[in-house]
C-alpha cells in the first residue's frame, strides 16, 4: 500500500495509517526513511508500480515542485496511481492553505 503525504504534516495520521496497514499484514510504502541514492521521482514511481492501493493523506501543504518538474511530487504520485484504488484523507479545515484551498479541493477530486 503506497502512502502519499508530505513529511512535514500529519505525523499522527501517517503513523495510524502505517499501524492499520501492518495490522492487515500488508506492507506500507512510505517515505519516512530519509535520503536515498536515487532521485525521489524515480523512487516513488518504482514503488507505485509495485503497489496495489494508493492512500493519500493531505492537509495544508501541496508538496514541492522539484527541478525539471511541472507539478509537485504529491500530484505526480496521485496521477500515476490513476489505475489503482485510491483512498484519500483530506484534513479540514486547512487555514494555512489560504487561497490555494479551492484549487487543492479540485486537485483531490481528480
């Protein structure tokens, strides 16, 4: 099960998702482990290809647009998961999202 979320937010919710997935005797794929030898985009693409279910845990941050990318890694993960079951948790309200909140709501519906 691939879990998409920013590392800066919702640590409690990510921990709960990890525990629930492990209780099902399944493997959570999360980016909590830190630095890797390969570019992040290549890593999450490979992990998504091996995953059967996508879980998105989102709140106020949209992610980061890296060099050579036109969208954030979070949006790219969601786009790449289009052919698999997707479970999305969006914490509301998101006061720091400000004017982006309407755009984020449309993005989550995609």
